[in-house]
C-alpha cells in the first residue's frame, strides 16, 4: 500500500453518473473515475508529485506510480523469499498486537520464531553421528515443563520428525538443539518486509495490528477485533478514566462544596456540570453543618421550608421538591477564557504570503537595451543599438561559446568584448573575434574533407524552386490545338454540361485574378544557384566573403523550417535584398553593415543548431562521467577529513589531560625584580654614558669625553653579555625542571599540528574538487534562484566555466567573464499564476494585505521592473549585491534559496564586478579624452578657416591616433596552438622534406 505522509493513500469514490453516454476519465492504476477533466488533471498532478513512500522497501521521494511499481516488485520478492510454512504462524502471532513501533514488533516475532520450526519447512538437521543433512519438517511435538524432585520446572521443549533428502525411507527425530534454518531465509529485514506487506494498522494510539482481509482468508485467521481493542471502546475507556480523575481531584472551592451539599442530597462523587465555580468577587455566606437538619434559613430561599425531602429516584442531577416549586437556583457563571492565539507560522512559507515591506525597495536595475520596460524612469541604458528582444539571445550565445569553447577551439572572451565586437566589426575595421566566432561555429555543422565531410545536423529539404521559377518566368508552353469534335445533335443534357464547364472556367479565372502576387523579399535562390554552401564549408573556404556566403546558404535552407522561417527570412532580406544584385561582394558588404540585432539573431540560430550534433552530446556525457568521478573523490576526501577530525578530537582530549602536569613553573619574584633592576640599570648607564659628551667645550674636554664614552660603551656591552648568560642559565635550569612527561606532551602537540595540517589539506582538496565539479557542470545554465515575484537571477560564471575565463586566454588579464548578475522576468505561467491573478483572488489578497500583487510589485521593486521572460536587467556594482541581500526576505521559500546562493558566491561575484569595472573604465576614459581632442581640433580648424590671414607655408599637422577598442586585443591562441592557424585562415602548406630524393642521371 503506497503511503503519503506516512499514511495509506485513500482512493476517491466513483462519482454518481446518471447519463451513461457522458464522457469520463479513468486512472488505470487506481481504478478511479472522474466526470470532469479538471478533477482528473488535479488527481494526476497529485500522483506525479515525488512525495510518496513505498511501504515495503521504505524508499521515499517517489511518485505514486513509481512507489506502486516498487511495492509490486517488492511484494513479489517477499512472497518468494519468506518461507511458506512460517506465514500462517507469524501472521497469527502478529494479529491484534498493540506494539506501536514496527521495529519492536519485528524484534518480538523474530526472537520467538528464530528457534521454532513448523511442518513443511526446509531445515538442516544434525544426527547423533555428527552428520549434517537437509530435510523437511514432517511433524512437531510440543513437550511441556517437567517438575523435578526439588520442585523446580524445566524449560518446555519441542521434538521434530523430519524427512531426509535423498533417503526417502528414513526419518529422524531431533530436538531444538539439533535442527537449524538457513540464515538468509528468516532474517529481520525479510520479516519486516513481510509484515509491512500483509499487515496494516490505523493511526491512533493503541491501535492493533490487523492482517489484511485477503491474506487472513487465505490462512484462516480470525479478523474479528476484540471489544477491548476497538477504537470506540478505547475512547470510552479514556473518557471514564478522565472522569474518575476529575472526581478524585474536584476543581470547586470549599465553600461551593458546602453550598451544593446544603442545597442538594447527592449520592457518591457526582457533581452538577451546570454549576460552575463562582468568581472571587462574589461573597457567599458559609452554611453551618447544622443547616442540613433544619433550623436555619436556606441560602437560595427567602423562607424556611424545613428539612428537604429525599430525592425521588436515584438521579443525582434531579432537583429536590422545594426547588421545583420555587424559582430556580442562582448560578454563578465564570466568563469564558478568550480563545488561544493562533500558533506562529513555521517559516519558510510562500513568499507572497509574507506581509509587504514599504521600508525597503529593491536596488534599481540597469538595462543594456534602448527600449527598457514600460514605466521605467531611470533606464541606465548603455547601448543605443540593442533592443530588449535581443538581450536573451545575446546572453545565450555568449554563454554557449564560452562553456563549450574547447569544442569550438575558441579562447574565452568577456561579455563586454563580445558586444563590442558585434557592434564594431565592418570592412574598415575587421575584428578577429567576430570572424573567428562565426567560422568556428560553422565548422561544427559540416565536418572537413579529411573527416569525411558529413553534415552533422538535420536540415529541412529544399524544394525545387528553380524549375518552378523557370516554368513561371519562361515562355508559355504552346498548347496543342484541340481536335475538331464531330458534329452531333444537341440535347438538353449536352447543353447542361457545356454550361457547367463554362461556369467552372469563369470561376477559376476569377480566382486567379483575386490571388495576390507573391512579393519577393530576397534574392537568395539566385545567389545560391551556382554556389553549394555545403561543399564550400567542407573545403573551409572562409576568405573573401566565403563564410558570409555560407551563412546565406545555411539560413536559406533553415527558412524551410516553420519554426525558423520568420527569423531566417528577415536575415535573408537584409543580406540579399531584392533591390541589389546578388553577389559575393554585396553579401560581404551587407553583413558588415547589418543591424546589430540581426547579427545577434543570426549567430544565435547557428549556435543553437550546433547543440544537436553528436560532438556536443558526447561532450556532455563525458562531463557527466567526469562529475561522477569527482563526486566519488569528494566523498572519499570528506570521509578522510571526518576521520582526521575525530583523531584530532582524541588528541586534544589527551592534550587536555596532560596539560596540568606540563604547565611551565611560574618565575619567582626575585627573578622578576632582578630583570626589572637590570632594565633600569641599562637605561641609567646609557644616560650616564651619553651625558659627558654633551658637557665638554674645548679640545681636551672633548678627548676625555670621547675616551669616557668609549669606556662606557664597553661596560654596557659587558653588562649585556652577562645578562644574556644569566638568561641562558635560567632557561637551562627551567628546562631541567620540566617534568618527564613533557616528551609525551610535545609529541601530542606535534601530532595535533600534523592533524590540523592534514585537515587543512583535505579541505583544500575538497575546495578544488568542488570547483572542478562546477566547471564540468555544462549541461544547462544554473539559476541562482527566484525572488518573491518569480524573477530569475543568473550569474553565468556559476557553472560550466572558470570564474575569470580560461587562464591562458589572450584576455585573461581581465580576470572576469561576465561580471554581472542578470535578472529575468517571470514566464507566462508564473506571471498568470502568481502575479496577474483573476479578480477574485486579487480581491482576497487585497483584503488580507490592503493591496493587490501588482501593486505590491510596483511598491517593492521601485522604478525598475521586468514583467516577462523576454525582459532582462542586470546588477554590475558590488554595493548593489549588499542592497539586494538586504531586500531579500529569508522567511520565504524562493528567497531563502536565492539568498543562500548569493551568500555562497558573494566574494567571487564582487571580485568579478570590481575586475569588470577596472577593465571597462580605462578604455572609456581614453575614448572620452580622444573625443575631446577631436573636438578641439575641429574648433581650431574652423578658426583657421575663418581667419583672414593666409600663409603660404603650411605646418605639418600630426595625424590623429586611431581609437583603440578592447575587442581588437583578443586573438584565438587556442586555434593557433591546436590547428596551427586561425579558423578563418586556410591551413598552411606542408613543410618540404629535408634531403629530398636526387634526380637520376
């Protein structure tokens, strides 16, 4: 039986269906039937959650179908493994047991049955001769205890009559000490699985274990639950026990008991539930004990009725006769206590169920595009050509090229250099990064001639457009003249046929006139008429516009795919416009001057195409295998570190024991005084030695002063030497006084230091392994997490690449790869399910938090927000990371995970952001200075042109230095090292052999 939250899954009852022809939905595994598709989907989603438990194996985290499959397989295995002869006796012993824990029940049953055997069970017996044979128990005799002469009882024993395998005519009778069972047949694990499969128990304290009905019927086990084990009897018994406790410990005060005793004649400890203890502020006069006998007025009555008559019947809650004839007694009610406050919520909870915060706003986002989302006041746009729709493909392409740079044979490059290369590359300014990226990607689509020249991806088939164009544009084919029909007599049917043909011809002519002419958007077919792009790509003809022509051919063939038709047609219209003559030079010119967004789209299309090749799939599988090896190494290192920590703990305990005996003795007071006096003497001697040199005036006095100074210095050196000798002697004496255990203590200290160094070594190796795991994780881009409004946060250096790019790259000095945290808006399902809710749910949310979810988003995100998955913003400053961490609320499910990831990588993120700021700001400052110089030169030229003086001698003006761009510093060193040349260059000719063969003759 599959468990959900440790309880059996309860199947839904089939609905009542009046119309037998109505459509229903059925779940075959459970037999449930649904009359609505929504209820069916809801149940299927419930069964697909990985929250179910297999009752037999105990495996958790499974879907319902996986747990059911595991239970069926486990049940079959248990049926085969557990001895058939033991099933009935074990189940009879388990039936109606009240042990709550299954472990305790298994221990009890195992201890009882491990030395007990039953007919039909396969056993091993030991004969009197010591020979061991196998057989089957035929009969069992249970012998009771015997009374010995001294009055003690012997233990009961059993005798078993068994057959012997291979000896059909022989039998053996053995006792419990000479019969055995195979150890693997009856074990606690097998017994536990068998009990889980065949027995069930309800979820209340004291519930008995009950054998399932089908199993009980098979083994003839009584399933009638004894009365004392039923839930209702247990509940009644518990209530009686609580009533007895209340009776023995009444809560009424003493004077209330007296009042009730004077007013009623009760029998036993029963009490009126209607009468509650009076509040403390009410004062009631005590009734003397004689009030029961009459003579004093009753508290509740205004006159004396005398002694109260006995109560009719045995009902203790029946009012006496005087109370039935007069007003009811005055009851003193105590105000009901207020309901307890609701328990505090257990965090984390759903992020949007936390109360809004108006005291802190998310740090503002930056946008790389020129069309930020609607409502953004401060865009912070850094690029005037990129549109928002191109940001996602741009990031996807850059990440793909850097993660799989080993396959492409490309040096890693920064995101800023990539954007700059896509923007600046043209005929006048060729950029190696721009050209190498295209050529490297195209090489993965078709292999080279040396490798077979195979097409590595599946492309749609091209239609035979050329024949159709020739048929349409060429001269019309002359139609043969119809043969003259023989003259026949016209009838009504023939006239009707002629009229129908005439009407059909007129309708076809009208349709041809209404059909609009197909407008030609590009002239790619004409360009590719004599150009086979696959053959050219095999030969790696990339120079002189070759790779641009290959791009046109590839895009033209991809345009036959309906999913890529629109994007490819737009690119072809820009590369081969209908107004220009299709040629290689025009295509090269159009590509160099093409819009930046179209360049991003073209590169993204071919990059995603390479993901379908076998090379990339093999690389991913290889990385997955490598990650498995790294994980095993990490587990081994963690195990070693744990063992080293335990050893270090034992050594510290040993050091703590030896420490009191090995403390150095405290220095005596005399030694301290001597040291202090020596220090004072030193300063005094120095002052006395320096003073004579300051008092001398003439030459004789100077000479005496110099001689006295020299002698004073010698005395100071001598005293210093004596002090050092005394200190050495003192240290030797202290070392001699150290106890004998010091060697052992020093050895322990050395061992502790070694263990600490060993632990540090393991931790360093674990950190290296974690980094290797992170770089090998290239299957997909890992997201840092989501915030309360389901915005996704990406840090692309998180996995698949080194933090600062390849260390041997030509731009490795930049020390970063992307250097920003990118924020993507929620997808449509998340937006519709959590933010743009229907009016009914928005009203409920507003009643709870005084605002709707969109209003909360606007208040807490500030002026910069992203609303869908096509919109991207970013953070590039370290201060924004701290502000973002302060804005995230760790009490929510989403943000507690996002905050954990940000804190884990915060140091690396901040380091990369600082490196990016240094790398980007320096060229920007140089560009600004050069622009200022150009402006000054322009103004000076205008002034010279406007001046009236003319000079025949012209001064040579220095030519302005060209602007230097960062992307031009990049070079593809990986291709040069592995291939010997760049991707865009042809391979160098083979070197001639030395010492060639000489010609004969």
